[in-house]
């Protein structure tokens, strides 16, 4: 048999083996998965597996997916495959507790009527009016259903949490009770009733998420009792609370209740109503909140007159004039990532970034009986600032220029646990007898002088992190208003409530990814470059200000003497200063140009390494392997 015939037989055998291996491998390796994503988005978390193992009765999943129309929406088809595969993973991991039905609802079919009746939303994708369905209906044994009307591709990183929450809620239909005491309008207000009326409060999107998972009750601002049966109390911006309200919080936590407290030395979202007659009136209004007697009793120090600045974590804002805006770090608006978030606590573990604005600082008091565990901390390039620094027309560039890091890390959020005494050792104040919230009180009639169960509270020295503008944006998606998180603030606060309410499995699922993936290395290099150029820029800016001041002084001298003609000495000096001003501006432009050029070079270098570096390495490996094979044949 000649070599050519042997080669043909070998090729045929190779083809048969390839087909056979694919067929056998497809059957044997059907459940094998290799997840190479950074956040392991395609691997079920242990929290999800725990939830699935805890299902007592079967849950039916109906996945409505218009597979026949995927060519009309190619931007969604890939994500639809991802959703279907993840649902199959859930079914495999549930051990038969989940039943999956995939439905392609054709136009005017019984399946389409079923999808619409269940709350699944169809989106028009063709001129013929065909509706594309991409939603899920989950139903438990008692016919209680939860619906995802339409899967949003922008929230792919949070897909597992949504599915796990559905399963958890259906297998445990009872909801924990959450009471909210807030001095801010976190609930959306009614629409205006007359032309020219002030716009209503927009409310917090976070509240919508809380209502999905908890029985939420909003308390009056002067509530003197926490309703019976409350599992968790959320206190938002406790500003000018009455003694009765403070006592109600004190007795609630002493009796074993859990609390999440948000205080703030300068709440950016605490804006008083506009006064057309005095636009500056609102700036003098205090924006600080405090829980002084209670925090002290819990062993926590907090000063509402001081806030935190951090040069390394500062967010960028547009500063300068309208004609020449400049991107400048604002040291009191922070984006905290990485080791600023405690990776050992389920509340903050795995979060992407938490944004805060004009936040305060917490610290354990000496001799406290409680355990103080930081959850969110600053970097070491942080320092304390007076709240007055941001009260009246704060200038980001001036704050940055005068900022002097203290070289230590400050705590912005902490978990506090342990045995404590009442902040009211003499018993209830008179204000506690006033009318408060409706319903029977949760505390026993007798005064609690000490905790009957260990204190368990989470305290955050920032209120703004819950407001929408700091962590979530909204997009119009086929006529629907869909939220797109750009930071992990919502996950952090929901995790905190879940932790206090006792739901730990969902903590491991939520916040495993972030839809906004910034170039972290580029931002770090940008900050380093800006620090190198900052000193030179400040020197030139000061020189420019001095030159312009001297020119103004010389011109004012002429006006004072009522002379229309400058003396030769004055004219020469003004001309010299004007030339100096032109030269200084030229140097300043050069400094800014060099800074921009260096940052652009850094971006191009990193982007080249990320996009072409790996293919080049693979190409070199392939060429090396080919060279090695050729050399082996020659030998």
C-alpha cells in the first residue's frame, strides 16, 4: 500500500474519530462547564445551590422565548441563549425540584395569550407587528407566581440573583417586615395638581426593590413606637428626631430588633424648598443628621461637623468655567472599591464599587462593650474636613490643592454587635407618651435598661448613597423604564437589610458583577499623572493671578489720578506684565497638553495590550510550535 493510500485512509479514520468524539463528548460532558469570566458569572454560587436544596415543593418555570424571531433582534439572541442555559443549570442543580418549560409563543396562539395573561411583555420587532417575548413566569405549588416581564440584557450580571430571588420567594412566601423611619422623601410624590407647582419627589428606586423582598411599612417622622412584628428598622437621615422617636429606636434594638442606620454630616440630597426671593437661603440650612445618644450608647463615635475627603478615591467632576470646563477630582465625592470594602463580610464581599457623597466617619469609642467591624473604609490618602468646606459654593480644584492626606484609613460603614445599656437610663422620656405610629408597640411595657439580646446594627455615615443619582441610571428599553446600576450602592444596602433580616444565601448571589466595567488601571495611572503635573499647574495659576492683579493695580492707579495717559514707566510695566501673562498662559496650556498627551498614551498602551496582546502571544506560540515540529522532522 503506497503512502498516498495510507494518508487517505488515515484522513478518513481521523474524520470518523472526530465525529465520534464530538458525539460521545457531547453526551458525556453535557454537564461539564468551564467558566473563565472574572466574576464567575456562569457558575452557580453556593448561595444559589443552598436555595435550590431548600425547596420543599416543586416550582414550575415557564420561559417564554420567541426563538423564531431572534433574527429580528440579534442584539438579544446571545443573551437569550445565556438565560436558557442558566435556567437549565438551575434545573440540574435542583435535583428535580424545578420544572422548566420553554415556550415559543407564536402570534395569535394560545401560548401567546398565556404569556400575556401571566404578565410577560411582548416587544414589537417587525413591520408586520410581530411581538418578541423574552420573559419568565415562576409558580409554586400553591399557584403563587412571580414574573420577569422582559429580561434586560443590561442586567446580565444580576441575572442569577433575580432567578434565585424568585425561587427563594416562592419556596418561602412569608416576607420579613421592614419598618422605615426617614426624614427624606424617599417615596415618589403625587403628580402636580396645578400649573407651576413644584415637581414631586422622585423617590428612591431602592424602595421598590425593598418592597419586592419585604413587607415594608413607612413610619411617621415623629413615630414614638416601632410596630409589633418588625424584623428590621431602617433609619434614614435622622434629623431632629424627637426624644420619643429616639427612645423607640433604643428600646427596639435592646429588645432584639435589628437596625440599619444612615446618618450624614452633609446630605447632598437634603435640599430645602427653593426660595425665589432668596436663592442663597437654602445654603445655610443644616444638612447634618445624627443619632447622638444612641450611637454613644452603642460604642460608636461620630461627629456631624466633620466629613471625609479622599484623594485616591475621588470621583471626577466638571470644574472651571463654562467656556473651559476641566475634569477635576472632587475629594468629597468618592468611589470606593477593592480593599476599601470588607471582603470577609457577606454584606460587602464581591461588590464592585460604592459611591458616597460628603460622607462622615465612624470610630469605636474607648471602653465600648460592643464589637466594631468596619465594612467600608477610605484609602490611606484620606483626611478629615470641616463641613463648612462644602456648604457654600465648594470649588473642587481649591479643595484638591489644599488637601493634605493624613496617611490613615477612616471607616464609613460598620457592623456593631454586643451587649449594651439603654441610652435612657432614667426610663422613657415624656415625649414617648405622645402619639406616634399606628399599631401596638413592639417593645414590652416595662423599660429595658439593657439589651435582652445582643445588639446587631449596621451604621453608615452617608445617606446620599441610597439616592438614585449616585448609583443607578434609567434607560428607555422598548418603551419601558429599566434601571441600569453603575455602582453597587443598591446591592450594599439590600445586602445589609438581608443580613439583618437573616437571609444569608441571597447575599452570596447578589452583586456578583457590575454592568459598568471601568478601566481601573487607566484611572490609577491618570491620577498618578495628574499628581505629577498638579504642583506645576498650581504654581503657574498663582503666577497668572499675581500678574493679573498687578495689571489691575496699575490701571487703577491711573484712574485714581484721573490721568488719561500712562507714564512711560507705567506703560512699560503694564506691557511687561501683559507679556508675562501671555507667556504664563502658554506654559499653562503646555502643562495641560502634556498631561492629556501622557494620559492618552497610557490609554492607548493598555488598550493595545488588552486587545492585541493575547492574540500576538497566541500567534507567537503557534509559530514556535510550527518551528519546533519542522525542526523535529529535520532531525
